[in-house]
C-alpha cells in the first residue's frame, strides 16, 4: 500500500514509500528491465485490499522512470457490460495514440472511432499487437491493467490474447486481478505473481507511520484484525473513536468495517444465494468453524451443501479432515456480519445457543448476544462463564462476560456487584487499569448504596499498581474484609481479597500491616492452600516450617497443565525466596507469553520479573536483562509503575555486579525517590540491596554494612522480609570485613535455628560459606568452605559459587597455602570473567598476584563474557550502540566500553571485522 505520509527517506525499500514490498518490487524491476528485449506478461493476483493497485502504481512509475511508454486501463464494475470500454481507455488516452489507433482500420472500427463492421477479438488482438510492436521501435511500452476481474467482455477477450503474444514485441503487460473472482479475462497459463499479506512487522510499520498516536495495544489488535491487509490497516483506525485509538476507552469486541472495506469484502457475499449467506452468517457468529455446530444451528432451514457457492468464489475453505470451516480472511467474516440486520444476528445467536446446549459457556454467550432485555438467568450463566474463562487465563473474555452480565442484570445491586467484579478481574488479569475507575463509577451509579468487596478489591489493585498508594489500598480493602468477616453470611470472595491484601502488605513491608492482616485472616476455615503458602513461605519465609516447604513443592508440581495465571503466580511467587523458581519455569513461561499476545498483562509482568530473578541467580545475566526489558516495556505501555521496580531491582543487581555503578546507582536513587512518600518499604529495601551490591563490588564494606541494615537488622532475620534470605552471604561478609564477626555468627545461628539450611542447596551452601567467613579458626573455615563447594547443585549458582571460591582462596593465601589458594582463586577469576562481573574478577586476580601467580583474565586469552558475546553479535548484525543498549538495558556509553574491551580479545580493530571474527570463535 502506498503510504504518501512516509518521507522519501524511509528505508523499507529502495523505492521509497511502499512498505513491506521489497521482494515484489524486485521481481517487477527485473521484469521491466527485460521488456525492451523480451516483452511478456505477468498477472498480479491478490485478495481485495492487499495492495495490488499500490504495487501497480509503483511498477508504472518505475517503468516511466526508465523511459517506457505506460498505457493504463482499469476495470470498473458498473461498466463491465459496456463493450470495449477498457480498450478505449488504454489506447486513446493520449492524442498521439488516438491518431495511431484511428489510422488502424480494424481498431478504429472496433473502438467506434470510425464507421465499419466490428471485427472479431482475434483480429482486434492482432491489430493491437502490431500497433504495440510498431510503437516499441521508438519507445518500449508497458500495459498496466488494474481490476481485471471487472474488464468488459470484449476488452477482456482481446487483452487476454494480447497478453499471450507480447514476447519479443518490446512491450510488457502487468495485469492485477482478485484471487478467485469470476472474470472475463482468462489468465490461465500466464506467469502469475501472488501478492501476499504484509508481515506483522511491516503491518506495525505501516500503522506507526500513518497513525503514530495509536496506543501500542491498539496497534497490536489492528494488526491481528487486518491479517496483513494494507487496506484494512489504513481503514480500521477510522472506525475507532479518539479515546479508543489512545486506549483511553476499550475497543469494541468486533471492529466495524468502513464503507471502503465493506465495498472491498462484501461484493462477493452479496451475490450469493440466500441459503449460502445464511450459512455464512451462522459460521461467522459461531466463530470456531465447527461445522457440526453450524449444521445443528441451521437444521430444517438449509444444508451444508449450500456452502458450495461460497467455496467456489474462495470466500471460505473447508477442511474435510477436521470438519472445520475457515474464512479466507477475517474481514470477510466481518463483512458477512455487517451485511446482516440486527434481528437476523439475534436469531442466529438463539439458534447457536440451542446448538451449544451441552456447553454452558458457549450457550451463555450466544444467549447474551441474542437478548435485548434484562435477564437474570442469562446474567448468572455469563458470570459462571466468566469464572471458567478466568481460571483458564482468558482475562479479556472473563471481564467482557462480567460487563455483559451486568448489562443484563435486572437489579441495580447486581449490576453494581458485577461491574465491580469486572473491574477487579480486568485490573488483575488484563492489566487494564484505566478501565477500573470507569467501571467502578458505573457500579456506583447503578447502586450508590452498594459497598461490595469486589469494588474494594478492584480499587485496592488500582491504587497499589497505579499510584503505589499502599496505605490507602490497605485501609480500603482491610475495612471491606473486616465488614464481610463480621457479617452473618461472609462473602465467598474473602480468601481472594485476603490474597490481594497480602500483596499490599508485601509492598508495604511493615510489621503493623502484617499484624492487621493476621487478625483479619484469623478464623478463616479452611485456609486455601495457596493463601497459606503466600503468607508463610513468601510473606515470612525465615519462619516457615519444613511442612510448608513440602506443601510448596507439591503445589509447584501440581502446576503441570495449569492454565489459571493467578494460581500459577501465587505458587511461583511463594517459590521466589526458597530457590524453587526452577520448579515453575514452564508455567511462568506460558504466563509471560500472555504479554506478547496483548492479554493477561499484569500476570505477564509478574512472570517476566520472576523469570528475570531466576536468571540473575543462575548467572544468566544477559537473559535477565532481556526479561527485565520485556517487563519494563509492558509496565510502561500499561502504566504499572509499582510492578516495574522488581525488574529494575534485578537490573540494578546485575549492573552493580558487572561494575556498571552509575547505572545501578541511578536505579537505586529512583527506587528510593518513588518509595519514600508512599511508604513502600519493599521498594526501599530493593534500593538498599542494589547499593549494597555496588559497595561490595567496590570493596566498600562499611557502606555495604549500612545499606544491608536497611534490608534486615544486622545479625538477625527481620520478620516479613524475604529479601533477608537473598543477602545472607552479603550480610556475613559486610559484618566480618567491618570487624563484626559476632553479628555474622549470630546471623548464621539464627538462619540455622530457622532451618534455612534445609530449604535449598543454595541456602545450605551460603550458610556454610557465611560460617567460614565468620569463624576465626582457619581449620574450621577451610572445612566450611569445602563443604559449601561440595553442596550438590551449587554449580547452578555460579556467582555465589565463585564468591565462595574467592573467600576460600583468600583464607588459604593468608594461612600460607598459596598452591591451594591459586586453584580456588583461578576458578573464581574465570567464573567472574565468564559472568562479566568485572570488579569481582579484578579482586580475584589481585589475590592471585599476591600468591605469586601472573593473573590473566580469561578474556585476555580470547574468551568473552556472555554479555560481551551478546553485544558482539548485535553489533555484527549492524545495530548501533543505542539500539544494542535498548535491547540489553545498557547505556550507549557502556556498550561502547564493552566493544572497546572485546575488540582486542577477538584480535580486531573495528566493527566491520566483527562478523568474520565471531565466525572463527566458538563461545
């Protein structure tokens, strides 16, 4: 599709402004080049709106630019019965051509320019070929035919014959026609070029250029609806309101077609027999293509054999193996629906509801769409359908069902309750926070006296995730739960509300909030297993019992095949502090995929953050950065500032460990600035841990000790602070290096008393290493370090394993065992280099030199760190420093520094040599 608003410098093709059609233009460029010598014809086939006319325009302009004479004609539907109209249009447009045609008796009489007997098509075709051949001796030519399916019969008969006889005439012909459309122009046997849909990336580019104000989520929806059809991409935004384009208002379930789209896609539908159109309407509203359901819905009125006319014109395809019908393009389905009257659509929905009698969810939706009056029974069925959709992770469908149920509810109180529930489900699953205030206001208007728990839950999620208002969210939701708990008939939503309140407590991070939470939860019987796990192994993991961890392992194992993202995230979140994220990797990946599809946004953000945390601990730092960037992009697009801090925290830790101190410090400053006025203590502790990681990497142990004191009081495991389990080794080292061995020993003793050494291999190894650091007995220290390095699975935590090697090597060097020290210090140095932990690698090499070993980084022997490999690969692909930085969450300056360091490792001096150098070296 030609996009006239795109500047000439657009680099999508060498031809300027045609988006996504470089291969097609190259094909026709080759054809044009060969016309003077070879001539010939090409038929361009494609669906309505796919951009055939735009491509013909580009081809004609290209030919004219090379000096070819371009003659054009376009078939017009209402003139298809007018004899010779296309040929007259093509051959008499210019005065010199009209004169040449007039001088050719056969043509003159055929086209009505001179009196005479009309010749047959063969004679006219022969005359046209001779004329074109004569003209080409002066100037080669190109005939351009558009909409050949609408050429008049006589012109089509002649031009079809001409197309087959142009070889060697110095004239070419390019003819565009709709795929599957009946036509007088028979192109069988002619060379064909199929023009397919645009790729999703090209579709995005076209929309971005033409409609830069479209919100990203709206753009994704339009790309999906258009299925690569350029006309649809340019027309569908016109069917939206300004608030819908910016995502300030929700998009309709089905985007209506504009007049241009209707004209493009409805023409073939309107010519079909009535039974066929009815069948197509049933199939379009059924949606899944299930012909068994369609057959039941049309029983007694028509038969599936009536689909044959639609198949012949290629509007639908039927897979005999699966028994399913598919529309050739989703816009054909939309055209079928738009052409039907509203009473026809409702009648079909009623028939489909009967056809789905054994499937409550489908039946409820069709009944709802057929109904125009309030109906409490249908509303109840829809609410049940919403619960089913939510459990399988279909947030948009669940929220939509609740809104429709509210519309069908006969009482204000029910409408208010359902709208509030829709607001909560929407905020908690789809991430559509902008919709929450509107839905809650509609609920208030429906019943001003309503004070439902779902409304408080929705408001709390909104306040927490949009403004980070911990205290207001806690007061509002805690008060609502208290009212329900004291009621004669307590609300069944109380456990779910408590799970929401628990997350408020986590971000608030203050003991008084947890005390009130426990008071509200007291007496809840039974306590849902996931709520118990969230409260114990996530809320206060240092005080969880062994049986709690066993229950968590069982819950994680039970997630195989689980589709409910809320349940997945409750269990996965509980796994975070106990080093069990590996048990839920696959469910988390599935949940994270919802972000790329544009649905279930909040669960996707949380899943990406948990996966990035796992990657940080596993030493997969480039992957951790990428996952963080994905999460942050979603947070920015859907305005979830609170959820962004988890990803920024992981980014800060990675940056600090790699020596990118300015970036890490900036992230910590932003966390502190945001958390301060909101009293979000969890975020403030995130900032403190990032600062402590910076200080430890720089060897500034007094500062590290001070920052770690913000996370947990020195020598203790602070209650309700899961982070305390992440910084055990940090806290022990900071205490020992600042002369506070007793605090380090107290911390180890407290952790062992809590049974943390039995929770995971990482915690077992970390506590052994902390004990080795804290003891003054060299023999005991060596024993503890050996035991730590022997823990099965510690190799899956390479950063901590390398630190333990470093501490062991330091102690061995100080106890006059340099040979043994060198082994451990070399292992530490190589692992730190591999990770990209430059400050730690430098520290290990300094210890090696003190042992009398000539220390070299693994990079100086030719090995790049994982991050350097990633940067090198991206640079070799031609990405700029800025583009690489965006992908890897680094500043352009940091990227430049890494490139400067890796060039000599690869034995090169410029980016141009990167590709060849990488091919010679295996990472």
